[in-house]
C-alpha cells in the first residue's frame, strides 16, 4: 500500500501532491516542519495558479499573495509559506528605520561555504539583498566569534541553510550551533532546507524543525532567493 509522503516532503504545491504515491494528482495542503506558534496571522487572498503559479498535469495549485508582495510581482507562495513568513516580515518592518543593518545574516555549515551557501548568497545579492556572509565579512586576523556576534546584531533576518553538512555539524556544538542558538531566540529566522528534509532535521534539532520556512525540494534555489528578497524588501 502506497504511503503518503506529506509529513516528510510537504504537499506545498500540486506537483508535490502529484509526486506522492498515495495522493497522486489530488491537490492537498500540509504544513511542513512541525506546528506553528500561536501567532495571529493576517489574512491572505488565495488564487488559482495561472501563468505565475506552479501547476501539474493540467490541474491548479492553491497559491497566495502575501501583503508584502509588490504590484507586478511574479513570485507566488503557498498559504503555509505565507503563515510561516509573516512573523519574520513583521520584524523586518519594525526594523525598517534602523540604519546600517544588513538585510540577511546567512548561517551555514563550513562545508557549504563554497557550494550551496555561496550559491544562495550570490542569488540573494543579485536580487539586491545585502547579505552578511562569513566568507567575505570575516577578514584575516579578525576573531571569528566576535565577527559573527556583530553580524547577527546588525542584520534584520537570519537565514539558516539546512543541508546534510549542517546536520552533521550541529551535534558537535560548533560555531554554526552558536549562531543558530542566537537566531532561534528571535522571531527573525527562516530555515531554508536544501538537499535534505524536515524529518532529518527534526532528528538533530527539533527546535529548529519547529520553525517552518522554505525548501528547495519542490522549487529551485533561485525561486527561494526571490521569496527571501521580497520578504526583506523595505
């Protein structure tokens, strides 16, 4: 008997539902990465995907426009993504008038610094996002932990790039773990799951897995970067 994969992958789009051996082409929405907090979210206006939304097999997937999307934007979100990102957007708006803040602090595993982390950094910067990235912001001779503390304090949003490398590193309680602890203390954290799953993350860090975010399982990294760019735009 086929088993539904929603709890592992999340049917955030119709293509995700179509790929599930149990659900086939039925459109179904699930949260991914654990429960949401008791935050009161503003409403959104769902629409049927047509042109800009993702679809599969001639069907339509339910998509939403968050209140921070600008007129003419081609970026579409699932309702689950809108709910997960709304508290982060509130923090961005509250910090909009604070001068000299980076848009994003990118937390990543050391092993990803020349791979997925650099790819995400480059995509965000191409979208006009200012990113604190250890590979360029920690100079020779500068104490790493002090530089990280400064970067965290001077960024509006923290992005945690969750990869197999990060999952291997977190149990060692290294620098990435210290960054993560600081980010989890604030409502300014967006996990980006890449080449792994929330189920695997939950086994290593249940607290981080409880924070819903974005995933590259059903959309390209460039699409994730576009959503993050809209999220931090002021």
